[in-house]
C-alpha cells in the first residue's frame, strides 16, 4: 500500500506502478484500485526490506518519493478473520465508513479502545493485526476528520484503507 498516490499523475497510475515493481524484481505484480495498492509476490518475507526496495523503486524509476506499507496476505487475513467491525456495514454513501490504518511503527500511546474523541464523529475501535480499526459516522462527520486526527496523533507514517478494500485485496490475492 503506497501512501499518498494521486492517480492524476501519470507516474502514479496502475500500469506504471506495475511496470516499476516488475523492474524491481517483484513477480505476479498487479495494481489494485487507483489508491496506490500493488499486489505482488516475493521470495523475501522481510517486510522492511520489501518496503525499502519498493520505496527506492518509486524514487529511481518513477521519480517520486512515497512511503510503502507491505503486508502479507496472512497479515490481511488476520484482520479480516478477527471481524473487528462485527455488525457494521461499510457504506460509502450511508452512515458507516469502516477504515483500517497501518503504521510504519506500532503506536506507543493509544487511548484505551474503543475510544471516541470528544466532539468527533468517529470511533477508534481496536488494534487488530497491528492495524487500527476505526468507524466514521457519515451522518455527522467526514473521513477527512478521521485522517487529520490520526496524523496529529500518530504522525504521517501511516496509511488508511477501507475494510472493503482489504477484503477485496484478499479476494484478488486468492485468484
């Protein structure tokens, strides 16, 4: 998962990302959606080395610098299997927006979870598989409110995806 991808930039589009990852030696490379998700296989299981290689590839081959968050299929499956959003349904245009935030370094200071910051329309539900699961009430708030809060609390070395995106990634990886 690449943080801060803008699909309007030609070098950040799926086909260019796929090409760059293939040039870096990753196999079975597929871009997924337009938000900076690249699925691939590697002989290495060292997440730090994979992230470092992917970040260098973006800089060297595509001319931009972004943080990359590599998670294995098993890591994503752990989150989905835990069912952190029991009873909730992700609704882009509805009331609930379910998110999963990944960290470069696990946060040291988390409030007791679940936690709703005062005056906010989102709730931090739980840590699951090293990721923070949150829900935004779209009837009274917006997802950018959550993103601003997360960056203020944990810094910019994070990236967030919807729970649906994680589920869809796993389906794509199973093919």
